C-alpha cells in the first residue's frame, strides 16, 4: 500500500503548484466580467485587459501543470526539472498538435466535410494543445523522473558542458519525442475512451455531481482529493469545469456553434448544446457547504463545549469559520473534528454530496478559481454562466441550520468528544486551543509572527522525532508533508500542540501535519532549523530561552569516541536487529545490544558522558550530546512507542549532565517480554555527517563500540 500511496501523495503535492496560480486568473476574470457588465464603453477595454490576463493562465494550464509537476516531483525542486517539463510539453504538442498531424496527412481540417470532418473530430487532435492538462501531468511526471535519474550524469570531456542538470532538458526533449510517437498511434483510442467516460459522468447529472462531492470530502484526510479534483475541474477527460466556467462568453459561443457532442462544451441533447446551468455544476454545491454549512458546524461544536472551555473553543471555531466563509479554506475546521468524530465527518461528506446534487439538479451554478468562499462567489456572480446563483445563498442558509442542528444533536446523543468536551484535553498532551487559535492569529505570541512560526516549527520537529528522524519534508496549501525514518519516534500530542489542526498518516512513515494557510512560513522555519549547521533542532523547543542563542556544540573532528554498553547484555551489529529502519541504518550508524535474558528489570544507562538533551515522552528513547559534540540516540526496544510509556520509568530529567554508566531509564523487562516486546537496545549516531565509521569493540570490558569522527 505504501508503494501506491506515497507516489500519489507526492503527485497531489506537486499538483498544488499549478493550482496555486489559478486564484489570480479567477480574480482577473471575475473583475473583468464585472467591469464589462456594469461599466460604460470606455471601461470595456479595461475589462478585456483583465479577461485576457486571466485567460493567459487558463488557456495554458497544460504547460503550467507540466512545469509545476516536474518541479514539485524533482528530488530538490530544481529549476532544471521545471525547464525539462516545459521542453517536454512543447515537444509533444508541436509533434502531435492538430497542425502537425494535418501536415503529416496532407489535409486541411477546416476544409473537411461530412464523414471526413466527423472522423477528424473523433480522433481528438484538436484537443492536443497548451491547455491539455492530461498531457501536462504525463510530461511533468516524465520530466521529474528524467531529472531524478540523470541529473548527476557525467558525459565525456568533449561533451562535459552538457553534463548534469544541463542534460535533463535535452533528454526530456528526446523522451517526449518518443512519447509523441506512441501517442500518435494510441491517442485517438485514448481520447475516445476519455470522452466517453466524461460524457457518461456528465450524463449522470445530479447523481454524478453528488457522488463527486461525497468522494471529494472523504479523500481530504489522505490529500488525494487534489487528484480527484483535476479530473472534474481540468481538461483531463473533457469535463474541464473551471476553465469552461471562467471563460464564460467563449464557452457560450462554442455551445452556440456546436453541431455534435464532440464540439459541445456542455451537455449535448441531440440538437443543442446546453451550458447554462450545466457548466459549473462540479463547483456550485461547495458554496453552501463552505460559506454556511461548516460555520454552522463550528457553532454547534462551540455550543456543545463545556462552559469552562467555551472561550478557547470559541476562538478556534470563530477563526476557522471565518476562514471557511471568506476564503473556502476548510481544513482548520474539518480537522478539528475529522479524527475526533469520524461519524460527524461522514455526515459532512454526505451533506456535501447532497449539496452538489441539489445545485446540479436545479441548474444553480457558480464557480471559483481558488475555493468556494465569499470572495470567489462575489466575483463569479458576474460571469454570464452563473445561473440563479442567488439560490445558492438560500440553500446556504438552510445548510447552516441543518449543520447546526445535526451536529448539535449527534454530539449530544453519542457524547462525541469534539473540542472542548474532554476534561483532559489540555493536561494529557492533547490539542491546545491556544495553539489552534494561533493558526488564525500568527502574531499572537509575544514575539509576533516570526517567533510564533519558529516556536511552531521547533515543536513540529520535536514531534516528528527530531531533525535526524526526518527523511524529507515539503508542503502543499495547508499541510506539511513529511517522511520519517522511524515512525515510532513520532509524538502526535507534541505536533497537535504546535499550532497544528491535526496530523494524518497516509502510510506508516508518511506524516502530514495540518498547519493551515500559514503553512509556507512554518515550512520555511522548519527548513531553516533543519539546515542549521550543528544545531540540535529537535531540542530547541525544550530548551530554556537563555539557551536558544548559544552557539552549537563544537564537534572534535578526527577523534575517536568510546561508547559503553547501555546495559548488561550481548553487543551485536546493527544489521542484526528486527527493525528495518535501524537495520538499514536509515536513522544512523551504530550498534545494538540484546539485554541479559534472565533480568526481570534492568536499567538503560548513558553510553557516554554528556548533556542529556531529550527523553521522549513515552520514555522508550533518549538522546545526548557527548563532550566531543557527538550526538547519540538510545532507543529501547522496537515498536515500543505504542506502549505509551508502560514498562519504562524515567530516572533522570532532560537537560542535565550525565556520566557514562548513569541509569537513565528503568525497564520492566519481565512484563514487557510477556507481551512479546523485542527489547533490543539500539545506540545510533543520527547525524551522519559527524561519523566516518563505527567499530564494535572486542575484549574491552564495558566498551561496546568505537566511533571515529570525521
């Protein structure tokens, strides 16, 4: 499952790079329509100027997707990959575009009549252009693969100038030419299949729109809703709902000129092409949900909160409801109950599907470029394709009270622990309401927005198990997308305290942290902390303020550090442990120790003298920095984080200086072995740049290994 989900997760993230440019286009189009509809003759030129500005994006979505996906999927977000995406897409379109294919066949499409004209239209060559998102996605993935595979390739000296990243766009052109040859053969069949499927979906009318709305909400926790949206909103299989709606007059003219289903941008009824009340049906039903329904749910959660928590819950719900109403950003609100109350989220998904179905059945349409918030709604009302858009407001008011009543009743009936209803919410490390409200009030901390983001980043790093446990990190519109080495080190309670709405685990090692609309700034802080040379980034949030500006510990390079056995037992090579993350040395090089089998209780001790930087909340792991500056992580057992501290007793608090052999954690070995727990102790050096080799010591008493520093 991981092999399927993780690539889809990365694709969903990369798609957001292209989607991010659409709000500007929608804004330009919306203002342009408003000016041309209410302004005088002198204002029309300004309206046209804005319309053409927006069309520059919407008419070229294919190449934009190719560039964004190639960039987003490349291993280091390289500009060379983005260039390769453009070159590859341009190559493909130039080789199998309608003019090129017509030239190969010696025909002039505009002069074709009868069956010949029909066969040309059915072949789909007119759909090959700079707006074809399907080709954009395909070439973007190809260009990213080429970059990741060949960006370090060295050519012979005579061609050295073209080595490395310069080679990537060249290879993209070559590979895309091959793809063009293949598509020249199979595209008519592919186009026919896609068109038929798209026509079938549109033919379902309200049912199809409702099923889409239901699936859209259900996929939010996985982040795969972006991929689903691209099918309905863009030109993947002919639906292309957003572009067709935004280009209102162009779509209406195309419908008037349509002579068959292939040339119809809406629904063909056999004689005419219907676009009014049709185009926009995969967008309109979201407005009642995001502008009214979810704020109603927020009010219900507030009213059901315990009296002593209402102030904090009210701040959280108000901020989330305002964001949902004005901008259509719903994650902060949805993630406040998504995992706490799956029943409520299922009801939310069903109500969303019903909303889209009703709007589609009644022919009420409106559109958006970013999301279904009040700003987009106001702008889309001036679009000539917006049909009875005011009825969406009427339905929205009904939905507000429907959400309020249903959520209020279900929370009380099933005693659902929505925010503010759990007595231990603040004390047990659960969600902090003050942290939640920081999402909407980034300057709420004493130090302002920058300090708030830094503090959030510090806690997220620590919650992910520390900087050395983070394999990769990126972000999309509202969430950090990370991949960790050892999933057992992740502490969700710390992450939820870090001004985060929640955490999603699409796979065991893929972690998504829901931050909200300020995600880019939090990501920048996380990246900065991870990049700090020698800084123990995962510990900054735990250190007193006086230590934050102190220089990092100096590593004594070129020396050897002896590490002692953390407890009595047999030292073995790290490759011999049962946990793949440690055995593969993904977390770092080191050694392991199998405790003496007869010991009912044993202490795990410091393998070297130094500062005890961190003891994990569940007490199953701790880290220290030796006097030589070497960072050492001691992990007791495997999959022990799920024990939630059972069987582990902390003997020393973090922040203290400890001596070699000083007990740090006491382990109830007898009780844990009875549960089948593997109690092997792993000792690793997570900062791989510090060490050059680790040698197991032979015949040196308590010394377990010798670590050579670089």
